[in-house]
C-alpha cells in the first residue's frame, strides 16, 4: 500500500460508509488521520488490472507494551468485486505477514448482520470470542450488534 492508493481506498471506504453495516464511522478520515491510526507495516492493497479493488491493514488495540502483539484488522473490498475470493486472499496474506512480524493476535469487531465477513474470518482461522449487543448506532440511527472474532498464533497459548 502506498499513499498514491489513497483515492482508490477512499472510494471503497465510501461504499462501506453508505452501506452503514461495516463501520460506525460516518465520514472518511484524511490520509494523515488514517495513517496515524494504523500500523506502518502490514498494509496491503489488492489490484486487478492496475486498479485497487480491496485493501487491508492493522491498528494497535492498546499503547501498552504488554499488548504490542495484539492488533485489530480492517478489510475492505470494492462491492463490484465481492465473492470473488479477494477478501480471503487478502486476509490470508495478512495472517501470514502479521505472524512473521511478531503479532500473536488478530482481532476483529464485525457488525453481526455482516454474515459474509463473519464467514470469511471463520474460513481464515478466526473464532468467535464474544458479542456486543446494541453497542452503537449505525449511520442510519439503528442499533447494531457486533461479533468479536480473533485469530491467535499457535505458539502464543
């Protein structure tokens, strides 16, 4: 992922904002805000014919040293390219690359109505560790539940 990919990434992110079932955010951040909130490594875009059609990245869950190996992931795919295996390829790569860099837990909070994302995570070795009922309202003012999932590196028992 490079800064030059930002415009294409934000087009995909805007789709998620408009859906209202992927993120509680209501506005796109600036590149500077986004860059500051995410880890500098393990940022990937998926390109088809030179066009960015998906991206994934990680963000720290805590600034405390004890949690340096625990990160929250985000994954977005252009709605025109859903159900083509792109999400699975990106999430698989993210799992491999984060383990190489010493991260031991990938965490994801997914809108419970987003069954496709929950299934994708399960296929990539994630397990459900909990639920948060009516945790926040989506952009349409409707309460949403989230399903909390994680994937742990095997030797981090």
